[in-house]
């Protein structure tokens, strides 16, 4: 699944009042670029024998909400190896793999990798998930800045080229002007206020005017 150019609306699955919830939200709100994010929280227990069912239910709620979420983040703090057992559940892993919105996991374990991690886009901690979202938007802002710079350079080049073409046209017009031709020693022969361009058209007794 491709990511939008800017991540702005996040569905957050986490435990209420948990370290993972706090770390994730703080990293987003305190980002140095001052980007704003809309975070809709889907709070549930994420450890214990029934945690996989509860997390799966939150994914279903996200689908049913019809909200235009850009990403889903499943985060939790650290814990014992047994605490991560729900993230090896087949049904939950399959739901994550098939989900129609990109899912990121930051479930706080450095050495172990769950099946849900393999089916999602794994970051080791909640903070790293939030930091990735900030960095994604920063890359977009940088691309806009670069586009603005290249657009300015292109416009400047086109203006310079247009000035050169205009100056060239001015020189041609100046060299082609009747006064400039006369200044170079030529004469303009007219008859009946029309310029004579072919000597063969001049007849005897024709009235001519010579302009020097």
C-alpha cells in the first residue's frame, strides 16, 4: 500500500494511560517542524490472553468508521516476552496483512519480532513510529522547497533567454529600419509614394523622388 504525500490523520491502537500511548503522542506533538496531526485513538488492552481479539476488534472499528485514515499505528511499551504473545495470533496477523490502510507497529521489543510485525511495517518503539511519520512529512516539505527552487531557477532562465531573444529582435529591427539603411549610404527611390524595388520598372519621363 502506498502512503499519501502527507500523513495527517492517524488511527492509534494502544492501551489507555500507557507508556506507549504517551511516548507516541509526545513525539508527534513536540516535533521540531511543528507539524500538526489528527490522532483518533482506539483504546484497548493489548496484553493478556484475549488481547488479540480486542486489537482485532479495534481494527474492525477503524474499518467501520469510514474515516479517511492515512495510517494505523499499533503501539505499546516494553514488557516480558509473554506479553507479546497476542501479536503472534494468526487471525490478528491475517487481518493486519489484508488491511486496506498501511499499519505500523511499535510494540516495544528490540530483540523479538512478532508475526504481526512481519505483516505490518515494523518500528521497534512507539517513539520511532511517530518519528517516522514526522520524517515522512518532512521529506514532502523538502520536495516542495526543492520544487520551488527549481521552478524559480527555470523561470529566471526563461526570462533571461527571452531578454536575449528580444534584444536580438531589436537589433534586427534596428538594422532593417529605413533610417538605418539610409545612414549606411543607401537611397530610397519612390514614385507616386511607392518604393521602387526593381530598376526595370523605371520608365523615361517618370517622376522619381530620391531620399538620402
